[in-house]
């Protein structure tokens, strides 16, 4: 032993003959106790019943902190007073087979649901946290100034800030369910995950008895406007935007895409719905650059703007495929899980033009009422290429989709203008 480390390194593990894990996971069980906890901490020892690590991509930073001596690897979180500020669920979808496969529906409740096991020393950690906050956006203040929104003292306060309930969710994949959702063989999925992560998690191929995987990817943040108990209640209309991360636009206001304008438009629609007695919901997924990454996205920007004739709607998706090998890697099949976790069965106003998101929700059993496109005046000039290309590809639009001739005429700026 050296501190909290041993000299022995276990490179992989295999199922123990004649013995199963102490806490088996029965994924679609109706209660937390019968489902069992997800145990994946490095401190879990023989109780470990899942593959991967807590914190998704941030597990690497934890490893750096331990290596630098800034973090004791044996430390465990003190969970007193960290419980959710509002109760969410359980909902029937939590135990409906196949409804939720990419997050742990019981992940916010471990301190209460598994208190006895934790008191015995089992290292069980939350994968979901629920808190309250205020958000302050210049677009909301602009909406107030224009009369589109009003101060009500509950949702929108006098200073222009907006009250929200927000939820952070780390990914927890039930591998048989994920494989079924994508219509692939589970063993093939496990092997591909193992190979494409450079062999990072050998248990994917050596432990078929472990069905849960915490992947090293970003998670989800949910913003709820109005009373969270109204989510899923058919008496109260729901406005919702499902938004995939775009750091350049969402944070820095880059004008090459419609991401921030559409996000803030969705927030305004959610605020208005909450103020009129319903509820609003923003689901923010960490899927930068269509889940291809920001480096790939910037390479695509350069390729689009340097091609003969400059940026063009007609070649919008082709430029991405030339660089990345695929037009879009988001594959929205897993996206409805968070909607089911919230107990939602119908979205009255879906603030999105995406055909992929719409189809994933409908195929997942979510009823969609009205589809709300981005107002034309919110589209930045340099984003005209993107919006026209997406309309032609099948995105929802109240007017006819652009023709091939229209796409040829939709040309954006090239790099010589910068």
C-alpha cells in the first residue's frame, strides 16, 4: 500500500463463477429497492455493479486531481442537504420496459432510497441533481421592453430575471436497452464501444453480466419554468425546446448558426407558457457540433466558406460529411428518455423545426401539438445558409421547402470577408 493506492493494478475483470454481484440491477423494476442502486465508484470494490465512472467526461479531471495530490481518492461525498428541491416522479414511464435506457430514473434519490446500504459503507452516488435558480438574459429584458413578456413576480421578476427549477443529469446507459433502441446486437455495441474508446473499458467485453455503463460523455441540463408538478399533467399546456449544445452561438453569439436565437426564443415561449398557467421546459444536451465535436465543427466551417462559390445551402450537409464521414452523429433515439423521466406524455408547443427530434419524440410515444419555427427576423444573416439547407432536408417549415434552385442562390460569406 502507498497512501490509498495499492501496487496491484487490475487490468480487467471477469464474472465470478457461481456468484453474482451483491446488488444486481433490474433495470425496469417498479421501485428503487427492487431495481437496485447503480454502483460504479472506484471505492466500491466488490460491490461495483456497473461499468465506467461517475461524472462522465469529468472523471478525467478527477483522476488528474488525485494524481496531483489535491484529492483523496478514498473521499466520499457528504450528501446531507443535497436532496432535490422538488420531487420528480416516480412516473409510470420509469418502469415501462424500453422507455428509459440512457439515464437512471432513480439517480436523484439515492441518499433516501438506499440509505441503509450507504450506512453500511456502500459507495452509492447520485447521477441527477435538482435545484432552483434565477436566469438573467438580455433577450428576456428585450422581450419585456417590447411588451412580449410581462413581470408577474413569480416567473419573471422586476429586475428581468426568471425563476427556474433546473436539473443536471449524468448519462447512465442500460446497454441492452440502448442496443434495442438502435436495433443493433448488444455484443456488437459493447465491442464497438470498447474499440472506439481505445479499450478504455475492458468490462464492456469481459463482463456481460454487467448491463449498466456510465459513458465518458456530457450529460443533460433541464430548465423548468413554472410549477414542475404541472409537467405531464394534461390540464396544463407545455411548451418545450430540446436544444443541442452550440458553445460558439449559445455563449459567444456567433452568427453562423441559429442556435442562440432559437434557444432564447424557446426560453421566451416557455416563460410565456408558464405565465399563462402552463409550464415550460428546456432540455439542453451536450452534443457539440452535432455530437462530432467543436474541432470538427470549425473544420467544417472552413471547408464550407473556402469552397468554390463560398458557403452554400446546396452543399451544407455534404461539407460536414466530407470532413467527419457522417452528416450528423446526434442520433436522437435516446433524446426522449429525459422527457419520459419527467412524466411528460404531450408537448403542446414544440419549439423546434428538427425533423429528427420530432420523429424521435413521436416514435417514443410523446404526442406533439403545435410545432413552432424560429421567427425569420431572429435568423442571423450568415445563418441563412444553414436554415435553408435544413428546410430542404425535411425540417419543419410553414412555407414550402426551398427548391434546388433556391438552395443554389443561398450563399453566405466566405473567409475573405473576415
